[in-house]
């Protein structure tokens, strides 16, 4: 049976532990030939630099062939596009297809048309499972046991697939998530603790995950300027003080809006570690989904 990775719920706790164990063996740029003569296709209907290149590097380090297609936004209806795309990719004999799309649910639709394993590289505001997995991996590396530790997710949570996937995965692995955002950036329905004032909770935190304001998903401008938003939600050194709070961001960072420059260069920033760990985590994910199914 072919299996697909559309959300982190597609994996059991045991499977996630096995992925992390394998990823631990890839942290120093190791390569192998596990996916030799297999084809991985990245098909990105929405812009990406980090995720796309991360999957490319991961595929190559496993010896796979990799093709990346940037599909310009098209006027075709979603159904036609996905169907066409699926037929073409299948004809090329792909083992895995990594897909990014602005519509939630697109990877699931694609999975119905192809024989390859479909891996969700981010769909609308819905899910970004490989990002959440690399984030949990990075948090464990920094904090050791994450159970009972608290993380604030700060910013445009309502429109963020990264936040959505992380809220589910991090709470499942025992972390307490606190949402920090203005009311219009909070999810409409959620039973996760929330505040607009990060200073209220900062003393409790082991980590902060800052998010980019997803202006492309707003129907109309919410802030007159991003610097208005930054007044209350930018993470600064002054906010951190001398607390041992790790700072994360999935990228791309709006510098001096999401994170102050000085925070990005602080040893407590895990931002580049997330990128580094992303390749190792995606290698483990690709090898599982290609070889086991
Ligand atoms: N790179 C992340 C994503 O694809 C976060 C972002 O774009 O702000 O969702």
C-alpha cells in the first residue's frame, strides 16, 4: 500500500521516533545510496526557497534523482491542473512527489491520482508536516526532554500552516503551547491558551517560535504597516533578557519585524539549526516513504 504524508497525524509516535533516530545519523552531511535510481519530483505551485532546496539536498544525499518543477500560477481550475500534473508525474515514474500548493487539501487530491508517495511541502494555511517534524527534532536537541516545557508561538497563527502543524505535534509530544497574537491573528476556534501580551508569559517559556505575517493570505491589509505589528510582537533581546529561551522561526524572516537582528545572531537563536536539521529530517522521511511503501 502506498502511503502519503499529508499531516503529522499520518505518522504514529513510534514512526516519528524512528524518523528522528535515522535523522540523527545524517547530521554531519552523511550520504548514502538508499534511493539510488529512484526519482523524487518537487512540484511547487507556490513559492519556496528553503523547503524546496531542503528536499533537493535531502534527495541527492540519498542518491536519488531529483527534478524540481516551479509551476507558475495558472488560470486553469484546480481540478484540471492537479489531474494533468498527476498524469505527467506518474508517467515519469516518480517514487515520491513533494507538493506545495496554495490550496489546503491539494496534496490529498494529488495522492488520489498517483502511484508515488505524496509528501506535503505546505498546503495553504492547513499543514506543513515536515516543518513541524524538523521543529520538534530541533527542540529536542536543544531542550532534551520537551514534556511539560512551554513554547510561545507568536504572530500570524490563523494563516500559518507551520503553526497549525506545530500546535498539533508539539502538544502531542507533551509540550504546552501558548499562542501570542493580536485577536485577528488567533485561530477562530482553539482550546489552546492565548494572550496578546508576550510579557505576561515570558518567564514561563523555554522557547519562542516567531512567524512571518502571511500577507499573501489576507483578504485585505490588516496592519497599515508591518512596523505597527512589530511594536508589540517583534522578539527583541530586551524581551529575552538573560532568560534561557530558544528562538525559532521557519523562515523567511521579516528582519526587525518578526525578530530583531540582534536576536538572529544571538546563540539562543535556533533558526539556522532548523534549516540544518531540516535536511536530515527530510532524508529520514523520504527514505521511509519511498522504501517502505
Ligand atoms: N516557509 C513557511 C511556509 O512555507 C513559513 C512562511 O512562509 O512564512 O509556510
